[in-house]
C-alpha cells in the first residue's frame, strides 16, 4: 500500500469520525467516566466532555436529557447511549463502531 493511499484512508476516516457528535457528561473523580473516555480515545473518536461537577446547569441538562443522575452519561449523535457499561456492551456486541460511524451500516 502506498503512503499516499494510507494518508487518504486516514483522512477519509477522520472526516467520518468528526461528523458524529459525542457528548460525555462526567465528573473529575469518576473512574467509569475515565474508562468511557479512554475507550472513545482508543477508537479515535473526539468527544465533548461536560463536567457536571463544575456546572450545576450541565447537571440539570444531563438529568433532563438522560433521566439519570449518575455519570458518565453518553450521547452519540444526540441519542442517549447510557453509561460506561452500556458503551462497553455496544462495543462487545460489535455495534459501537457502526453507531460511531467507523464502519458501514449493515443492510438487512
């Protein structure tokens, strides 16, 4: 594989990834938040971290959007995914990459 082809593949992948918005509501001392962010980083997915321990308005927003009070709460393309366990379950079911836009959607 030529270097230029590899660079083009990477550029195309980055364009796909950046088109999916990922919101992570978290706190500073939450180990599950850290693990969720690590999984997203490992996949090369940018995310917006919203620290609810620094902003009570963000906490209220998170509770309204998710109907939950625990962190992390993760949204992909404005769809509530849930917490860290839910994120990992999607990954283990080989569905997370599709939701993140890292693979083509399956037909059928």
